[in-house]
């Protein structure tokens, strides 16, 4: 485990992952909420000049999904932000919609360029290679999807999924990347259609770990690889205190100057979800219960976790 001195880099680098996505809620916006009603309807945007929204349909059999035990959300309800668990999805989706235009700005100013390097390395270390098809769940503004494109070599091989219309609208991805509206619990792609499934710093925003991981299993091909990037609480009390000060003190102050008025609130919520999240062993157990093999976690600088697994076959 790194010493506390190394946290000057670690907590600063934490700004690179201010968020990749809110993975809650069945819809993209109030306009489409009534139409979606869950899988199979969604909306799609193809990146590049002249991008437009079109309706998209994906029918899928779920017979191949292994049974998984019931499990609650990855953290308890945070009633400081929303009245009850029933209100959580709408609140989370709303704040990400409102602050979508600020993510890349914050990442550039506070990430110091370290984010793209780490994302590419994490994907490669998890088994992503050129020519593989990728589904990036909770794609947000497309940071992890862009990293995937650099590895696989063809934007058309990468699909990003996010429930926030605001995040998708502000995504800056290479022409050819497909952007779809959908949640981790209802991914709008067919069975066994991805060689690799990624998710960047959004596991804490899932509605239900077991449902989401079973859905990941469904869309991946046999032999496919899973890579979930997340921030976890460090073991050292000093390190935890530094991270809390960084995310609830310094970052919100910077965000209040350079970003939307809700950005400081989002940073405080970001910390609270980290502090309340279930431990890594619980996450690894849920991944295994969904049918994945070789589930394990790599930790960098005591805070950056990469959950990896393989679909048997």
C-alpha cells in the first residue's frame, strides 16, 4: 500500500473521475420517459457532425442470464439529497443532466491529463485488444469510450450507454461511436453482442448490483471480459481524511468558480456515495453470483479499483 505522501497525486487524480454516469432510472428525459417503460425501447445518437436522435429497438431473450441473489443498491439511501429510495433515481439523473456540460472542463483543469492514460492502461490490463467490440455502460461524456477507441482501433466497435440525455448530448466521442440511452439494469443491446464491457466510476450509482451484473453477463459473449473502474475508500485513516477534504472542500470550491451551480453539490454527493458504498468483497461476490469467473480487484494508489472478471466459455 502506498504511503500517505503518494496521496497528493492520488486525490488530485480523483478529479479525473468526477463522474462517468448516473446509472439509474429507466428513461432519458421527461419527453421520452413514458415511451421507454424499460427495455426494449431507447434512443440512439451517433456521434459526429449532424448527429441526430432516432428510435432504436433491441429485443432480447434473457433465458441465458444465470440466477443471482437479491441485493439492494450499492449504498444506503442518502436522505440528505432525496427524501427516500423511491426518489433516488430521479434526483441522481436530474443533477447529472444539469451538470453535464461541466465534466470535461473539470477533468481538464483538475485531472492534469492523467485520466486518459490511466483509463487506457486499465482497459488493456483487463484484456481489451484491437478489434474487440465494447459496450461502455454509464458512458457519460464518453471519457472511457474514447479510451476504448484508442485500444480497439475502430470507433464503430464501441457503444456507449447512459440514462442521462444531458450527458449523452455533451459526449465528445469519435465519429462512429454509437451512443444509446439506457441503464445498467436494462442495456439496449442484444444477447452475447460484446467482447468487452466497461464501466467508469459509476458502480455507486447502480440501482441494484445483482440485476446490473446479470445484465452485463447477458450482453457479453462467452469468453468476454469485464472491467469496472471505481473509487474505493483507502485503508488509511489519514488517506481517507485527505480524500474527503479534497472532494468536499477543495474540489467544490473550484467547481463553484468554473462550473454550474450544482457542481459543488455533486462533488459532495460523490464523496458520500464513496463513503457509503458496500465493501469490495461484496461487489466481487455479486459479480461471481452473476455467473462470472475469475472475479478479482486491482488497486492503484490505494483508491483506484479495477474490478475484473471473465464470462465463461
